[in-house]
């Protein structure tokens, strides 16, 4: 496959072949690790909340494209919330509260988790493979909410998934581009299989 930079560069009138490659790369590399009680595919007419700073920190167009693709499939995206700050491990009460409030209005929560570039650079020199504490804590809060929650893990290094494996479903995938957002929506709604 081409480099990540080639997959994520997206300009007006971008080459359709590059978009197709990014779509296929996301679709074919996604791994469904858990699907409790047939959480996936997401049924039409469900209200969905997008939660997690990983999705906010990548390609800025990713969330817009994912929202459009999910809504085109018949779902309603009720909102987006960061939930935690990717650049730190420390929980942020305001971000957590915002995410939990948004969760109240949704049937299904898409919880984006993962690591940032700094953590990924040093993972070979650490014995701690845990997700950042703020993501771990929010995963537990979302589980306590009783809402169906799909964890979407985007990481370029190994991580301990103990905190998120307790959620309803868990998929590993790339959130790197607009084409990846379309593939993500198709994976979540059953248009394609992981």
C-alpha cells in the first residue's frame, strides 16, 4: 500500500484512484474483534453519537464525511463530543460531562479511541501498553450509561484493550481520510464486512 501521507492527502478534485485506494485500505484492513448481541451492523433509523478526540484530531473532514455517510444510510447523528483530550492522559470533567450528556440522546455510541503520534513514537521503550487513563475512564462511564457502545480503535502501535473490550462491539480501523470515513460507515452499517 501507499504511504499514509498519500492516503490522507485530500484536495479539491483529488484523484479518484487515490480515494478508491484509501477506501479499500480502510475496508480491507478493518478487524472486528467483538460484536456482542449483534450490535453491528447498525440498524437504520438509529440515533448515533460520535465520541472521542481521536476522530477530532485526525483528518478534519473525517467527522463530516462519516456523519454524511451514516445519515445517507438512514441513521441520525445526534452530535459529536471530544470526551477526552488526546494530548494528555488526565481526565477532563467538562469533556467527560459533555460526552455523557450527548450519550443520553443516542441509541448507539461510536467511541473513537487510540493513541497520538507522541505515544506511538515511544511505545517500544515502555512497558505500559494501556490506553490513556482518560479514555479508559470514559469507556467505563459509557459502559455504566447502559448505552450500546461501539469502540473504534485507531492506533499505529500495540495497546491493551482491557478497558474497551467490555463495550458492545470493538473494531480496529483507520480514521485517516474522507474515503476512510465512507468505508467506516459502510463497515458499521453492514454494506461491507470487516
